[in-house]
């Protein structure tokens, strides 16, 4: 850990810790009084299409590890597209630029299907490990690559592993993005502030509870092993949805094609979608659609 100029945290003067806390902080709620067509709950599904970039980011040339990522494009995405088309549900797909360059036809097909394409780093790098100019360059380049491939405007981003650096908000503002989806200050949309000043950037907060990777991920040479059965994950996701529905809020779910896309896991997503439809009064939308609605109606 880098030594702070003001010493250890217990030595910090009040202005130091206040500045840290007030950087990229949750400001006013952007939750609207009503969702479109009188819906009670906004449901917005997202897929972080990391594919091969996990091992590439780590400098891992193992064909085995890379093949795990390839599975996301080869099997996961086709199953996901089929399910979303069958249920007429739009979604947001976040791509590292390298992933998009490896799978350009996939990105174009998703855009043609009407799904949103969003920024998810260059090669799944950790922003907090980068100097400001490197982070800025990679983020701008990633946006340009995604726009060129998808032929659609890119209006939102999610940092890789939700790794939001002290410079990320400035870069988001410079790019003029509508929204970010990396921070966890609320269940429902809110406006990001910087040192108490509103930024105009809408935050659509994710959470590790609503992420498939924490339940199913696997690292061969580490202690990380999948231990949660799909039925238990379905129970957790359903409980999170039920809470959002009861409060009239937003249910945002984060998934990964190489994780959720397996045969034993796709059925839980299909059942969850059917459950939400049966519950009724749900507006299924992309992240961009939710952010725009909140901006116009909060």
C-alpha cells in the first residue's frame, strides 16, 4: 500500500478523510416516482462479456484458462441470446475492448438484436493499478472500439471488477457518459457527486449479492471453488427481486456469459425471468433506458 502523505489513517486530519469519502459519492436519488406504463419495478439485466480477457489481463497464456473464457462466446452468448429473444427481454452487454475485437460479429449481432453495448475496460485491467493518463487512454480507446464495431452510441460503462479509481469519475465526466454502473451506494439509481457537487452522472448500482461470479467462479490453483448450487443462487436473486418489487425500485442483475451460460445455470435465469413476468408490473429495460428514464423523470 502506498504511504499517504498525511501518515496512517488514524493520523489523518478531518479534511483528508472527508475528501476521500466525498469522492464519487451517492448524491440525490434518481429513482423516479413512476416507471414507464405504471410499472412497479424496473428490471435490468446485464452481462459482462469478459471472455478471454481474464487470463490475458493477468499475463496468463494458459490455453486451459483461455478456453474457459472462449466458452462464454462459443456457448454462453448463443444460449443467452436465445433466451432473451424468446422472452422479448432487452439487456446490456459490457465488453472489454479486446473481447469485442476477438468477437466482433457477436457484438454486432447483439446490437442488431436491440441490446445495449457498454464499456468494460480495455483488457479487463484494474483501474486502481493504473496512472491517470493510462486509465484515460484505455477507456477512451475502448469506447471508440465498441462504437466502431457495434455502430451504436456508447453511453454507459462498468469498470472491470467494479474497480473504480480516484480518477475514474473525472474520465466518465470528460467522456460525457449518461451513466456508470460500478458503485454500490444504494439499491436504486442516484446521481454521483464529487466533493459535494452534483456531476450529472447517473449511477446504476450493482452489488456482489446480485452477481453470478461470486457464487460460481473457479480458480484452479487457488482456494476459490464454486460451492453454491444453482437453486440457492436462484433463491438469492429471487429474494433481491422481490425486495425491489415491494419497494417499487430497480432490480439490476450482473452475469457473465462464461459463468451463467452453462447448462445447469441457464435454467435458473429462465425461471427467474418467468417469475418476474408472472409477478407482473415489471418494466424490462437496458441500463441506458433506465438511466435515461431516471434522468428525465426523477
